[in-house]
C-alpha cells in the first residue's frame, strides 16, 4: 500500500479520537478551547484588527477526525464548515456527534484526500494533527493555501521532533520488533525497567490510555515531525507568517525571554525552538498563521469575543491563569484589560 492508503486504513480501523455514543451528551469543551478555535481570534492575531474579517466565514477542517468539527461549530456560530477526512468510519462517528448536538445542518462532510477537495475560498483553515501524516507535508500545505480566500487564517497543530523524541524512540523499537497491535505494544513497554524513559513517557502520554490513541501515536505508518526552525522555513517559503502561538504560558515566546537572553535579531520561532528543546511545548507546535498584512493598523477600539457569555471567569491557557470578564461594563473600565486582550476575550477593531 502507499502512504495515503496506509493512513486511511489506520483511521478506518481506529477512528480518532475515540468517541463513545454518549460522549455527545457528556463531553464538555473547555470555553477557552472555543476561544482559541474562533476565527475572529485567529484573524485578530494575524491581522491586528478585525477590519477585513468575514462576518460569515467559510471554514475547512482538514483531516477532521471524529469530533473536532463539533468544537469548531460551537466556536464559530455564523459560519459554513467543511469537514474533510479520508476515513469513512471517522465521518460516520462525526455525523452522530454533530446530529446529537443539533449541529449537523451547519457542517458539510466530505470523504477523501483534502488535497483533492473540489472546493475553495475558505477564510479559515484548520489542520490539527494532519500535515505531518502526509508523504509530502509541504505539498499538503500548498493544497490548503490554494483553497483560501483573501486574508486567510490558518490554525495548525504539527508534531515536534524533539517534543516527541521519547515516543519516536519507542516507536522505532516497535518497528524493529514488527509490533502491530496495541496489546503487544503495551507488553513491550511493560517489559522495560520501571525507570526507563520510554516507559515513563508512555504512561505520561495521555492518548496511550486507549488503543486508538496508542495506535495514532506509536503505530502510525506515516509520521514526519518537524523541528521549530524547519517548520518556520516551510511557512516562510510558502508566504505564511505566524500570528500567535497557542501553547500554554510556559510554551510562549515571552516565557523564553523570562529564562534566557536573546538578541533583537532572534525571532519568536527561535524562542520556540529553545522551549521545544527544553520540553515546554506539550509535544506539538500549535499556532495561528496568515499572509503578510498590507498595513498593520493599531486598533483603537475593542469588542467582546462574540462567543463569550455576558460574564464569567475562564481559565486562559495562553496566560496560565483565570481571567474574569463582565460585559455589563465597557471594555475601557475592565480592570484586567491587558489579560482580556492577550487571551482574545477582547478583540481589536478600528473605529
Ligand atoms: C490524528 S487524526 C486528527 C483528527 C482531528 N483533526 C483531531 O485533532 O481530533 C488525523 C486525521 O486526519 C485524517 N487524514 C490524514 N491524511 C488525510 C488527508 N490527506 N486527507 C483527509 N484526511 C486525512 C485521518 O484520517 C485522521 O482522521
């Protein structure tokens, strides 16, 4: 079989992520995750203000799996969503998740290779955990770029070579031993000494708790992770620039500045490379990207992210702390205004 067929057959047999029939009723999506999936948050992060943002964005979720479009639909109420995947079984499970939540009418499902999708003009492209599973990730990136409208927003999650190195070591051993199924893999791991780094990492790797996640991580037929600087080069070669990193506080460029001294020529990706080498990134690079803005005007007015309720106190992953908000008071009177802006609870506009 070729790469694509191998990947398809993995996810046909083991649709990812694992979802149960009842998870449509039980599984909660953290409010902060919705903010970080919201198109306007991405647009603000890439283009500095919402002036040119589309009020009804067209969204592509490439390699969507069994659940992600549910969260995307919740995070983007006025949008048209295309959910694309190679795996028919993943799409069947997704269809049930969407129907159970009353979201099926808003999401079009398409089975196949997203690189051949006969649809374009997307304002927002989400590719979580998919580019590194292609035979040629750069061609995949180009296929996504070709399908976008003006001022597109991209949201990528891409595997890190360093962040997952203890996984790749064990994965390579499993290949040598011709281990093909999760139960054999668990036995192999449990034969390692209790303090072996591969074994410790395996039990810390939350996806490995179920066979689907284990196979997705350790038994994948096509997995090409990136270093931070190689990934940055690929983005630049293809005319993309990075908006915000969506890592936790300890994986943000600002955090790198707290622990090391950089000269002014060193950019955010170099800071991310350092954090990656220190193991601060939760195994992946996750970020918004766009094309170079023609003029990055400074915002003079802020609006509430439309998916927030009137008031609340939500944990912001980017800041690593709770951020309280109360929309009954104007934005200028909020005491924690910088936090509200940095967490995308407030979004920049020009009046
Ligand atoms: C690791 S899963 C991620 C699923 C989802 N994005 C998430 O984060 O939960 C990768 C998914 O991408 C799909 N996939 C891989 N290559 C693809 C391609 N060329 N076209 C469409 N889907 C693809 C797989 O079938 C699988 O469902």
